[in-house]
C-alpha cells in the first residue's frame, strides 16, 4: 500500500554508524531506523546472539514458559520502577497493552466507569485505532475510539481541569518525538506525578522513542526522578529486531489475569534473546555515561550549528541523543532531509518543521563533526534551491 514516502535508496548492509546502499555508497546514520538501531548496524554481540538462537529455537508461543523472556523481564524490572512485563512486537502494541492495563486496573477496583485517559497535544502513540485517538489524530477512520481527552503539553492547569470522575490515567511522552522533539520539563513531569497521586490516577509514560538509553538514562522519566505506574517501550529495546514491552508495577499488573490480554509472537525466544543482548550492552558500566557525554557534545555542536545557520535554523531542542532542528519559514524539513540523504547523511523529519537527529548510541565526536558538515552542506543547498524556486 502507498502508506510511506520512501526515498529512492535501498541499503544493502551496515556496520556501526555506517550504512551502504546497493551501489556501494556510504551513509552516516543519524536516524538509526527512527531510534531503533541503538547499537548501530551489525553489532557483533547482537549478530552472534541472533545466529546462536536461530539455530536453536525461534518460536513456541506463550502457551509455554520462555526462558529468555523471563530473564529479560527480570532484568528490565531490576533496572527500572517495574515489577511485571508484557512483551509485544511493536510500540503500538505496547501502548495498547498500557491502555488496557490502566482501564482493567480500575475495573478490577470496582470502578469500571473510570476509563478516560488524558493525553497531550503534539503527542504520538502509534497507529492503532486507540493510539491515533489518544493522540487526537483519528480523522478519516470512522468514529474516534472513545476515552481520550487532550490538553496542551506543559499546561498543568489545563491538565488538572481535564480530570473528571471518569479519568483513569495520564499518558505522556517524556520527550515528544514525532511531535517535533520536545522534552517535557522535569518540573511538569513531577507535577503530573503529584496530581496523579492526589487524584488516584495512574501515570503512563510512553518511552517508545525516548527510552532504552536514548537520553542517557534507561528511561527518560528518570531525569525527573519520578516513577510511572506503566511504561510502554519498544524501538531500541530490540536493537532492530521487532520487540516491545509494557512494564508495570505489581499493584497495576495484578489486574491483568489470564484471558485479559495476549500475543502469539510477543516475547518469543528469538526476540527476547536479542533483547537480552541489547540490554547486555546498555547496562555495561560506563555505557550511559558515554551517551550522556556524546549528548552534551552533540548539544554543543548543534548550538554552534544553529548560530552559524541562524537564517535557516529557528530553534534546536532535545535531550541526550535525541535532538530536533526547527527550520525557519521558507525551508521544508522533508526537503532538507532528502538533500542531506544525497550528501550521505540519514536524518528524519518530525512535526513542527523539525529535522530529527537520532544517531545510534555508539557514536563518537568524529561522527558528530562529520554530521554537522554534511547537514550544513545540505541546508545550504536546500536554501539555494528554495530561492531559485521562489
């Protein structure tokens, strides 16, 4: 189906920060498959793990215990707020599980009418009917799935006013990705947690894009020193292999009894073996310190970049290794992304006319320097083309 705006390039192989197309041209990857390939391409430990597991067992279904899934769940819980994990194949499925878990929790508490979830403007939670309704983007797909109420991101008064007797939870992205790479202020996150506690609500953190080390913490909400009740994770959790997870506290997960939810593929031996390999790397001593250091280096480089190209760049914002460059009027992000591709740099567009930079977490300073050079050349070319057309 014609659902994607695909660039006319096909990649044949990759190594670390570099991708090679079928003509042999090399590209510096500052997209990482939209924050998925967190350890770059063909990472030796991930490759060896996948090969080893592929020769043993691929799939059995969740009718039986899965040792790799149990181990991955235990490790994720030990490294986070969570006590329980449900494995999925994607981020959208993790969000579905989070929504169902929040609603089922109140049903189990004898409050079935508490099913509404307050979400934020400029949010993105996936492509299922519930996920698009949660983000206020259900137009064209019939009546929107009920039970969602949107408020302006960062406006704590609006959020408080939106809470009513039917409210079950607040769901937010600590760093909004598709909406334009907008980090929610730590003070706002702490206020939301406080309000949820005062009103008896659950807090759902959508960490699909900003989680799994992307900001220098395993989960981005950790920067605000808060503990959600439910977290949806995916993308980087499998390093490129389809995998997602819904993490929750014991108190909330207790409502999810046999028959309330399930997945045929979710958490199968192949996926969770790779998930454990990813976690091996993310939890290594010093790895998150590297991400933080490189995030600061990228921030500094972008500050210089924005100053140098101030006529083209209106703003830049982000956290860790998740950054957005907002372009001024007259330049279109998708056109600049396409031009950067021709210059051998992979980036991604986002809302609010933003170019997203989501490099693998293994990048180094030379990669940053090279990316700024290529992005600058692309920006200059795109502006010249825009002037010619005008």
